[in-house]
């Protein structure tokens, strides 16, 4: 499988994830509204 890499300054690809409440959230729904910070944590806390 070939993975497309992004570099600083690129527009992030659109994707969906579940939020902390189980609601499906799409990245594009925040376009031009808010700053989005993604944090990928390893393991469980």
C-alpha cells in the first residue's frame, strides 16, 4: 500500500473520526471556523 505524505503548508486531507462522545466528526466541518489540533496518543490513560 502506498501512503501519500503531506508536508508543512499542505492542506490536510478530509477524514472522519469519532469524538469523545461517540459522535462522528468530519475535519472539513471546521474549515474557516476554528483552528484544529490533532493529538495522537499511544496507549490508554
